């Protein structure tokens, strides 16, 4: 059931503001102790992956991460080896602590459902850490994780300045911009644009990979996309094995032509 924790504003400001793992996990553990829920789910994002392992350790159960299907109340399906194998797991733990890969499931309806919402009293303290501030980057482009169109660049762009081509194309298509780990490690773009096993998982209607070879860890983060388009001058690049459409061409020629055709 859904839980709506009601607590004083002052307590919230001191303890939970910023969603620090030590504070949020303490809240959830307090609620769990009082209500004995059988399942604790969270999205497989940085938020969920930060909190649920701590809860699993405190409850002495084995968390199940990044599931892509549910077979029963105790059996789940997840990927391993960067998506190259599918694993079915049956949990015998009394409490199932699970993170979910949201891109593997259809979006739920905004209304309906039978879960109840319960108000609970919470009185837990967190003296181990303190939230100081949050700085949010602002952009007119869609959020990478939820965008319907994503254009990602790789090491083939050669430097960060050349990502301006992708930004221009993205602005004309109403798309978000992503990047491979190689491009992030090279310092072309910040890490919050990284798509892949160690970055963000995306499943847009259209994914355009520009200058990306197709390393396993990158494919794990985007291969659930509805349509994949690859642009790479290397016709043997692994990205073409998962793409629906491929263009073997110099990206510095192909991308400007795409921009001009849209104009």
C-alpha cells in the first residue's frame, strides 16, 4: 500500500530534506517495523539504488536489483552480464526488497488502482549526515530518462565542442541529448548525460546513436528503445547489430545534412 508520512515541517527540514539515504532508509525501516510489509519496491534510479541496499542490509535480506518482469509475488526476472543474459530469481526472504527498471514496463495509468494510502506517525533521527544544498541544471530540452527522442554522441565526436551539432539537432527535434561512457570519460560532456549500465537507462521511441561504437555497457542502457538509428563510419561497429536503421557515413557530414533537412 502507498504510504503518506505526516511529520512536522521542522523535523522534515532537519532530517529528510534532500532525501539523504540515511534519513529516508530510517523512515522506511520505521514504517516497515510497524506494518510488516511483504514487499518494498523502488525505481531503479540513483534514488532507489542509494536507499534499498541499506534497507536490505538492515533487514538482513538480499535485495533484487533492476527487475524487468514479475512472475509471481516471489519470482522476478532481471538481466545480468550487461544485458547479455536473463536471470529468473525466486526470493525466499520474508521481505522482498526490489528495484525496478522502469523502461521495461508500460507506464501505469494516472488514475485508478486499488492500493490504499495510509497516514503514519514517524519519529526517527539521523545524526550521521546533513543535507546542505541541491543545485539543479536547467535545460529547455526534455529530461534524458523520460524523453521520447534521444540523440547520443560517442567518442567519435572527438571533443566537447562538436557536441554542439547534437545540441542543435536535438533542439530541432525536441530531443534530449545523451552520451556514451567513453565520451564522458574523455571529458566531452558531464556525467549526467551518460547512457548505459553505469549511467541512465533509457527507452525512447527513437534513439539516435552518433559516433558510438556500441560497447556492451552502453547497449545495456538503450537497447530497449523502440527504434534505434546508428550513424558511424565503421560499418563493423557493434552498434549496427542492434540498430533498426544504420548509416555508414562520416558523422561530420551526416549530422549537418540532417540539421539542414529539418530546417
